C-alpha cells in the first residue's frame, strides 16, 4: 500500500481522525464499568522530537510506532517546508532530509506547535543556519561556520526541550559537548537512542550529565518510538475512577513508577509484568498529596488527570504545580461538575466529594481535556466536552479505545441532543 506524502499545504487530517474537532463535542455517559485490555500508542513527545532529529541524517529514516495525532501531522508539514520528504503509512513515517533547503516554515503551522522549535538544533548542525518563526518574531541562529564546536553547558533548570535541542545540535559538532543538569525524561533517552542508532556518540542519557562526541555524518535508521507513558497513566486513572480492572499492553512499566506509586498509596493494586500493567482498584480511594517535578518525579502532564481521581477520594488532597504556570485552569471545569477544589497560587486543595455530575465543560488544554474525560467516566449523567482540538493533539483514538473497554461516549457535532444516543447492548471489548 502506498503511503501519503505530507506537504505544508495539506490539512492536519492526514494524521488526525478529527480535522473538525473544534466544531465537535464529546458526550460521555458516566458510571459505566470498564473491562478489558488497551494497547498504548507511541509517545507523542518522543515522536515529535525524533521527527526533528531526522533532520540530522542525509539518508532514509524509517520511524515506527508513530501516533496519528494533529501535532505529528503539523510537524510533518513543518519538516516538508524545509525540504524533508515525509511519507506516512499507518504508524510508520519514512523521512529523507538529504535535500534541506534554506526555507522558513509557515508561520501558521509553527505558531500552533510549540515543539516546532526542535528543528533549530538539527538545522543549525546541518546547515550552520536556522530561521524559525516564533510568536514574537523569527528566531534566527547562525553558527560561526559550517560546523558547530562542542562546549560544556550547564542548564539552570533541567528542561526537556533545552536538553533535546542541545543534544541534537551537538551530535554533528566538532569535539565534545557536556550537558550538565540535563533532563532525565524517557523521551530524552528515546531521542538519544534514535541518534545513536544513526551513528551518534552519546553517553549518559537518562542521567543528569550527557556527553556527546560529535561525528561527521549520521546514517540511515529503522527505529520504533517508545510507548506513551502519559496515555498509559491516563488509562490507569480511567480504571481507577470507574473502579474497573483493566490491562494496558505495550508499555514500559518503569516509566510509570510515580503514577503507580500514587495509585498504590490510594488503595489500588497494580500488577506489573514485562510490558503490561493491570490495575485492580480498591473499593475506596484514599486522598494523597502530589507535587509535580522533573522526571523521575511526578509528571506535570499527569497532574490534571490525577486531579480528576482525587475529586472522588476520601479526605483532602493537595496538588502543587511546580513545573508550569497556568496549569490549573481545569479546576473551574471540574468544579462545574460538582468537585470541591480551591486554588491559591500554584497549589490546589481537593476535598473529596461523594459524586460528580455530568455537565457541559470546556477543555482548556491537552491534559485538562484528559482530566475531563476521566471525570466524565465517573460522573452521574452526561458530560459534554467542547474544544476537542486539544484532545486530538495528544491522544490517539481515545474514544475508540474507551468504547472497546465498555465506556459509553461519542463524538458528535456541537448541539447534538444526547437523548438521541444509541449504544450496543454488549459493547465490543
């Protein structure tokens, strides 16, 4: 079967099942038991940076386990704008960056994808020049010559984006580059493994010190993206909040250590095998406190989904967001469903309530949308979630996966009456 060629002019529907998601809503009928097994997709945050990393190689790059997401489609379009051939066939991307051009990626695409800045490092390494439009104007970076020189770099904060950008730039630099206080996230390790598979010399990825010895050239590669730990955590929470036993397949359990530990503290039983994780929730959820931290601490991306579970826990929980500002906007929407959450600064106090009620709510960002889906699964009545463009950025076929587990939900045009819904008596599992 012939794949699709991704060009800048194409709509993001190439890799998204919902190109009109901003005009659609997700209706969820709550309090339905879930059961079965769900396969976790490739990691969005790895796929985006690995796609950018393919710019470093002048040969063919075969990337597998790539999730079908709006953000992935946009990155493909951005890369094609700078001369990369990108062909999509299912969950496989074939890329060739042998003919990079000194072109500027379209502002309308770059402005919608924060991860577009990842292309700066590889372009600078390959061309000695990078020009990427940003919201406040273009970021223009020019190297001293056609090849960068290695350096010792200390990061004031272990930023994932900074670590990955520097690591990519250093792969083709002359000499040795040392990144201290580097980010340790699994996505950083995945990028390092991808670059190593192309011939890069990188040591220490996954620790706070990464050493890169520059090489002259990288070569063709066949590489598979790691599973998405945030999607995996989201499904564990879906099982917990509905008191349902479900199994996740195609996961790396070590990437879920912080989430598993919190769920166990709250009373859930977690069974871990080689590449599967099964949750057996307790009868009640005990309140617990969370503080978001860089990996291996509790991920900021899991803060909002976990808050949904805490709304139905016994006792008071405290969540402290230390990684990003303005990442508590979902609180107002959860309170609209009957939650009891108070916010002061970057701290939210969640007092558990006996029940949530379905309501019309708005997804304010990607992880907030996941929180509302989780809350909707446990709420009494129908929850209607709008602004689904956020959800489509980071979760592949979420509705289909939940339906196979037994959830009652559907994506419909805004304004559709939920009273007209029909569901099979015995959902496919």
